[in-house]
C-alpha cells in the first residue's frame, strides 16, 4: 500500500534506538489504514494526485497509532493484544510505549509540516489535525470515555463521546482533503460526514467486539471485561446494527450531494468499510 511506503520512508529518518523500534513495531503492525485511505480517496475525488496527501496521510496514521498505544496502557484500557500482536507496552515496556506514543504524536506534526503544498494550506490542514486530535477532539473523547462513560444512560451522551473519540480522527482526513483541493466551503460538510461515519464505525466496532474472538478481531475484548457502556449495551445488538446501517447510508447520501466531488470511489470505500469483517 502507498501509505506503508511513505511511512517507511519517514521512519528511515529517525535515529536508531528502542523508541524508534517501538514506533515502527506499532506503526507497521498491519492496521487497516482506513484514515489514510479516506484521505487518498478524497483528494482523488477532487481530481488531485494522491502524492499531495502523503505527509498528511502519514501524520494521521501516526496520531491514530499513538492513540492506540496509549489507550492500551495499564493506566487506560490495560490491553494485551492489538492488531493481532502483543500491545506496545507488552512487547517493550511501559516507559518505551509512552515514549513511542509521544514520538509518533510529535513526529506526525513534523511530517505534516514538511508538506510541499501551499504554505497556507499546510497551516490550515495542520490546525485541523491538531483540533481533531487534541483536547477539544479525540483527547476529550478519551477523557469522557475514561471518566464519564460509566454514568451514561442515554444514547445522546454516548453519541457525543463517539463523535469525539472516533469521529474526529475520521473527519480529519476528509476535511484536510477539502483544504488541499482549495474547497474550504466543504470543510464543515466533511466534518459532519466524518462524525456520521465515525459513529457508524464505532457501533460496528462494538458489534464486532461481541461477535468475534480476540484472535479473530486482533484486539482484546476489553469493553466486555471492563463492563463498559457501549452502543450494544445501550441499544441492543439489533437496534445498534440498524442504526449503523442507517448512518452509513446517510454518509453516502451526503457524499453524493457534494458539488465538485467525484463520489463513486469514496462511496465504494464506504461500502467496503460497512462490510468489514474486523
Ligand atoms: C489515548 C488520547 C487517546 C485516545 C485513544 C483510539 C482511541 C482513543 C481508543 C481506542 C479504542 C477505540 C475503540 C477507539 C475508537 C476508534 C477505533 C474503533 C479505533 C480502532 O481503529 P481501527 O479499527 O484500527 O481503524 P486499526 O488497527 O485497523 O488501525
């Protein structure tokens, strides 16, 4: 995959050492690469060459991978299995896993800022990335997930957590594509589409979590172990699945309504995500 080549070339620029090894271990562990693929597909939908998206595709996957490494730590979900392999802190140690996450987060921005796109576009895109990943975005979602979720009894409140924790990092590549294509009027539309797809993706994750074994899913079923409130525990499996399908359909409809955007490939990608098996 294109994203693996660009990630490898960025990793080659890091000094050898245990932290680099741990960053590479988690980054190259065979994730689905959904976020970079969303970005590449969106820039192509705007008629641009994929290469313009390379630094941002890398940056988003690095931020996603850092979030998984930190989420798996004993202080958070305390998971042993991720992407079908021991989690970063199990393979190395906690200090190295924390540093690998820190390294990936900071290197993500160094990589994004090395983009050859127009400087104003680079600044706008990097700001979106920071906003979506930071304390008003994914980090806030994780805060609520850790500190508030157990008291939640209504779907609206759970939806808000999912928009932040999952939706923000799925919105970022779509919003960044609009910036790179100089279609800033689409940024908020993609934000909403990313939130809808993120919610669908999270519900699907909750359903797969109860349907698959950890070996099949490639990660621990920590939601069940931690008796966590999820879309399935709140809505029931059937209603959750109906909601997921409705949301994916709504996402496709909104994408089809965008002006200046060739939507076929993106809609095909959403179909493939909807039928994913893990
Ligand atoms: C530590 C700040 C911080 C945030 C952690 C990513 C995350 C937030 C928590 C992980 C748990 C979780 C269920 C997150 C929701 C998003 C999600 C479904 C992540 C898994 O993404 P995939 O399926 O993973 O794209 P791969 O491994 O394929 O890249």
